[in-house]
């Protein structure tokens, strides 16, 4: 198993690194430039025009590394399919924003329906076709309880998967932040897959890490390319689907602590402003709050990567008896 994991990682890394110099000039030529909100941190305005949709870089590497080295099993195709499906939703959103010049992209209802459709599909396939079952494991205790197929599908497709996907999407706001933190979080799911002897899922996770690290070569500050919703929705879909097939849905608040802190900051900000007219944070999501407090972008990213690492470590500590 270890050889395939290493080879999948290496191939994805190489493909992502080699694809960058080929794809980035094409994105520039096609004027797939990022739109920057004028109500955000002023230093971000200089990023306007940086090409987006760069998630294609790491997706190409991750998919290739998986297909070449992972066993062709149901769980592998499920995580691949979920990742690409959410990536497609993100690609359509990006295309509408940067090519059709409709700044908000897909309408909220359209995006929600697309995400919900993929989430339900993933949940149903996992339960009824892959034999995943409907047990949930309580972190750190190892206690299991069966909630039945109806409640499991509702819980997973309405909360776990969309919550994870959108939390990662919101985290993608600084150079290198989402790619680096997801690479860290994915390590926990790789180890979970190894413990459960899900070799193909472990290879997929390794290939995703390799792709993200290759992408960071071009996305670290100052970024030459952004992943766009093409990348961030795909990354969220990858994490959520790996949690489903490894039965670690309840570990996501630990492994994905950073992403849920980010999305929680948005929720708190909106509720506070609408009910009291006051803002809790200088700006949400959370990474912008620290920028406006005077932190340099690179410092915010490093600290948030550390938070992702701590979350992944906590998640792993709670997995000692998931098998």
C-alpha cells in the first residue's frame, strides 16, 4: 500500500508542477482574471486580474495519480466523482463570473441545488451500493450508534457534505491558505483510510496532497494563479466524501476546525449585524479580520496552517479505534 501512496503523491505533484507553466499563460491570454471585491482589504485590490480557475492544476494531478496507482474500487470512484462534481459546479460558477462577467456567478438557489444533488448522491451510493452502513462513531470514545438510512442521508447530505464544501470555499481567501490547509487536513483522512485498509482512498488522498503542494508553487504569496470555486468546492467535496467512506463524519469538526471557524465567523457576523447593527469582527471570514488588525497576509496563512495542523492532530487522536 505504501508504495502506491508514495507514487500517487509523486505523480500528482509532478503533474501539478508541470501543468502550471502551461495553463497559467493560457488563463492570462483568455483574460480569466479574478474579480476583487472593493469592500475587502484594500491591499487585495492589486490582485485584480490574477487568473483564476487554477484548481484545474491540482485536480489534473490528483485525478491522474489516483487513476494510475489506486485500485479501481467503489469508494475510490465515489470520492473522485464527488470531487469532480463539486469542481464542475465551481467551474460553472467561475465561468459565469469571469467570462460572462456576472460578478455573483451562479445564483444562490442554483448553486445550492447542485450541491444538494451531489451530496444526496454521495450519501445514497455510500449506504446502498458500497455497504458503508449508517453507523456514526463518536470521536475519542469509539462509541457507535446506528441512525438508520433515512436520518443518515439527511444528516450527511444536508449538514456534513454541504457544510464542509462551503466552509472550505469560504476559507479560500488568501494566497495559499486553502490549498495548504486542505493538504494538511487530508493527511488525517489518509491515515484513517490506512487504518480501515481502504488503499484506494489513501492513494486518492495522497494524490490530492501532491496536487495541492504542486499548486502552491504558483499560489503562494504573491499568487500567480487562484484556484477559484473550481478548486475550493472540489477540495471541500474531497474532504467530505473521504469522511463519508471512512465513517469519520463526526471527526470533521476537529479535522476541519479551521474551515468551521471561518464559516462560523461569517454566521456570527451576519446574525450580530442583523440583530444589533454591530459587527463582532472587523470583517468576515476570520482571515480578513486578522488582516484588518494589521497582520501581514503571509502571517495569517502560516498561523491558519498551524490551526489546520492542530485540528488534524486532534482528529487523529480521536480515531484510535475507528477500525
